[in-house]
C-alpha cells in the first residue's frame, strides 16, 4: 500500500513526511520534479528510492492539498512608482 511508503517521525527531518527508511522528503521529490529532474535521474541519484515511492509521494501531496484550506497565491505587481503590492490570484 502506498500510504505505508510515506512516514512522519519527529526525530527524522523535523517530522516532515519522508519515504519510509530514508531521509528523502516528499518536499524534495516535488521540488526536483518541479525543477525538471526526471524520475530516472532521481532514481540514479538516490539508490534507495523507487518509482513506487515517488508515486506515493505524489499521491500524498495530492491528498494533502485536498484539505478544506485555501492557499492563496500572491503575485507582486510593481506600480508606476516602483512600489510593490500584493495581489491574490483568482481562480
């Protein structure tokens, strides 16, 4: 089961969700994929990482984002005076 592949322990990586038996965080996997690293590159760089673990990390992140909390994304817009102001993006 994929849920068994993701664990959280306050003694490991400050309690961040990690791949079981490693110090590889879900956050790191997401960052690497977002930066354009391929699954194959991640597997080569981390011999204890598996495709199934990467899929479990993605499933964990998707489930975490299904929460009822809204996360507004802010953009900084520079006005004509060069002063930045925050605008929440609308979906």
